[in-house]
C-alpha cells in the first residue's frame, strides 16, 4: 500500500493494529525550537530517530540529550535514536531551530529498558556494485549490536550509492512464519530523494507467478508491505533513501525468502550475504 505525502499533524501515519501492517507503527513529528511532543503506545516498542534536527528525549526517568544533529536532509550526517519500551511514556523537545522526527514501532508486549543509540554505535553495511545496479549502504540504528536489548523491532536507513539502480533485489519476501526458510515481518518504508524532485518505483508481487502492483514513490512517500516480493528502484540521476521499520511476529531476526527464479543472483551481487546476515 502506498500512502502519498501529506501533513499528518504529528499523528500516526501507520497507527496501532493497522489493517495492512498490524505489527508496525509509524509517525512523523515536526517541531520547532523548544516545542515538545509526548506520546505513549501501549503494546508497541518504538524508536525515536530524527530525520533532521536534534531533540532531547526523556523516557520514564531516562534521558538523552541532543539526539540527531543532521542538517538540511538525511544525507547531512549520521542518524541517532532512542529506544522506547513498549507502553512507556516518551517526550521529545526540539533543541534545534526545527526538527523532523521519525517514530518507528513494532508490536511487542514485554517492557524492556530505554537506551540511546549514538552515531558511533551504528551497524554499517555497504554492498552491491555499480555494474549490477545494486550499490547501496545500510545504517542499522536498531540492528545486530542492539539485539539483546530489543524485542521485535528492527530500524534501519537505506541509501542508494551512486545515482539510479535497484534496492531490495533479488526479489524477496518475509510474510510467513516457516522457519528456517522465512519469518513473518511486516515492513514500512518512508522515502526521500536527492534532489527532492526525484522519484522511483516500488514493486509488490503478492502472488507467485502473477503480475503484481507498481507504485510511483516520491519524496515523503510511505509504503506498507504486508506480503509479497518487493524490490524498488530510483530514476537515473537521483539518489534514494528510505527509512525502514521491520516488526517480527515471533522473533526479531529477519529471515528473507528469495524468489526462486531470481535467487541465483545472490551469488552475483558483491557483499549481499553480509547484508542478509545483519538483519538480526
């Protein structure tokens, strides 16, 4: 499902128990200096990640100052985040002139401990190549390094490297719990382009052997993926970024199932096996 950019007035874009991706939660919060925003999401653990600007965050007695720090866009520096346990009350206060903040969530009932992820605590992966049109960089905010401190939520930023090309290829899905071959993880993306008038394509093939859907994605588009194979691409001459939320049904570690007719291309894309191993 494609949700076109709109002014959400700091209200969830993907709310709890969403009909398409019930394991996910997503909000975009826009603040100006000294403005505060408070939220509490029972049954969902969340992560506060400034897209731009900086915020001070408090969570049930825990505090983290100056989270974020990026300037004009998501290419202008490294991400930072704060993990908010399921159902905990969180407050963010803008300490820059303005801030745009992503709030990512996954359904999870247990209550863990809050913590901050600074830019030197990210898991970084770069893979693919210009020749295979798959060159990209991943910055895991809640990744493998935070595995034992999080319930079901994976949060990452994905960037195309160079201009043009494909991401999420070879075509894969993760809509069914059938270990060891696949896990059920709902997934939500929010896209950005550089320059902003760039755009791309999100494919979604829900049934094997049948034609699927294609969505025209623009700066600010949100995509919710409930089931099916889902590669995406960016137009030549533009760079693409997408904020990624994964929520697992029965476990946090993601097991992707690659479409059989395309799976052999795993062997042709440099570094992709390292990328696959990091979603844990």
